[in-house]
C-alpha cells in the first residue's frame, strides 16, 4: 500500500512544536474504551511516542511536522502476539530439522520477524528459542541491523529431563555432556535456570509444565513439573521483575501452574472446570494464551513438512477440545490474550486466528483487545504498547474496512507504523 507522507501544513498561533509527525485517518479504534473515534490526529514526538491526540478536522500543525495521511482507513494499535517461535520455520518438521546446521535457525528468524511485522504485529513474545536466537534478533532490530517487531524474549525454555522442552528426538549416543540448556530436575536447578536466562537477556521465563503435541515421548495431558517446582520458578522470576509463561495442555498441569503463581497459561487445551474457576478467582491476574487457529495449517500441511504422524495424531486429538474450552473459558470470564504459536504455522498468516476467536465466542472488539490492551497488561508493558494513547509508542496499523464489522480485515493489513515510522 502507498501511504501519503506530506509536510508543510499551516500552523495556528500558539500550536506546540514538540511533535515531529502527525498521523490522520477517517477512524480509529480505541481499545481502552471500546469506542470508535472519527477523524483522529495522532501526534508523535521524536522518541516515537504519542505526545497528543486531536480531531483532524480542526487541529493544525506546522511545516516542520511530517504528515502521514491515511485517509479512508481505520487505525488500530499495533497487534501483539503472545506466543511465537521466530526461529521455527513452519515448513520444516520432525527429523527434517537435522538437515540444517545450528546457525540456520537464527537466520530464518530474521524473515519470520519481517513477516510478523508486515502482518501488523508490532510486538511479539518469543517463548523459547535455541541458541538465544530471540535475544540476538531483538538486539539486531533495536540497533538497526534487521527489521521486525519489538521482541520480548525468553531465551531457552525451562523444563524437566525428557519433557516437552527437552530434546527428545535423538538417541542417547548423540546426547550432549551434561543437561540441555534450560533443563532442570530440582528446585535449586530450576531457580538457577531462571537466573541464568535472565542473565543473558531473557525478559520472560518460559517453562513447560506438561507434555506437548510436537515433541516425542510426551503426551499433552501429562504433568511434568510439580506445583512446588512451578512456584519456585514463579517466585524467583517475580523477584527479578520477570513474568512467567507456562506451556500447559493438561488439566492438572494447568491447575498446578495457576496455584504456583504463573502469569500466562500457554495452550490451556485440556483445562477443566476447576482450572477455569481457579483462573477467574486468583487475585494475581492469570491469562489464558490459547492458539486456536494453527491446527488448520498443521493438519493440511504437516505431513508434507515432515511432521511425524504421532505428532499429528496428538494435534487432532487436542484441536477441537481446545477450541471448545476457549469458548468455555471466555464465557466464564477468564482473562485472554492473543497467541498463535507461530512457527507451528507460518508467521505471516497469524492474523487468521481472529476469525476463530470470534467464531468461538468473542466479539470482534474482544478479539482485538486480546491482541492489544490485554496483551500489554499481561506483559506489564501498558506504558509502552497495546493502545493508541498518549505516552505509548506510536505502533499503529491501518485497514481499509471496519474490523469490528468483519474481523477478517486483520488478515491483511494495509499499513504498519512502528514508533511513528511507516514500515509497511
């Protein structure tokens, strides 16, 4: 899409000159109030943050202010995906990963980040990567060596020996000396791993509380860490100012993670009524982060990509239960955030999840808020992202239609602004 970028509008006497950019459009969705604003003018300072907002029909600005004109379009906050794996190409599954050298995966993350930004996701939480690829990519983007969203990295995910976060595809003859990075089998080891991930750049701690779909010799419902172990992880992370995301498909693992103080429950596929009640009632907010779309891709393309039949079997068994539980959890009042598990599916297609969220009980506004306002709250980054509001970064997307009438407008955004700069 071509965005008109103009300069040189008239300046009324007394108009402040602190702004460097103004963004205008026909409409703007305010995710904090749930209202639609007509003819917004969003002023951005040199630091990329929003300085003020006004009615574009009446406000004037100076010749030194760059005008990004999105006439005819609707503005929304940049979207936030709370569960991605940037160094996991969706079209390489199973043992096909052994075809590539170790550094290959970090190289693929660069393209994945660009795809997510192009899709309108200006912030992502990367919940586990090998070789700390997510941390390196974050640093490259921040320093201008790569293009992509703001990344909240986890570094290595934490888990038990032989569990979902461990390497379970190789024979013992190929095992490394010592444990894989992030793997721990006691409370002290888990506490150390929290500190170690933070030491090298993690901004969220990812832990695998249950078995998973795309690992070998684990079942999704199988609990793999105790409530006490999960509490040690959460307490240690919170002491350092970090939040904790727990991969948890199974009902018992979900309840253990909620009781243990974890902040977000990833997948939450097999949650039971007791787990839903615990999530609603817990004083410290807990959020469900449910990837209810990617099975459409994995079942259609997985075998071709090398995904093993045992993994596809687990995917089939969990998929509809997860969607039904998404509806049940939302209806009960569980806090929800947008999470795609991109890497299991192509990163550029994650906007397709909005229609599934609406199909399974959310209004279009609620689905949008899950990917903006709610996600910012769950990240503890409400001062930075998640809304078009004064003080936050000018991370903004634009679409031609009305996503409140047709949420599928978000499957193909027309423009992306990050920090007040047009990037797509």
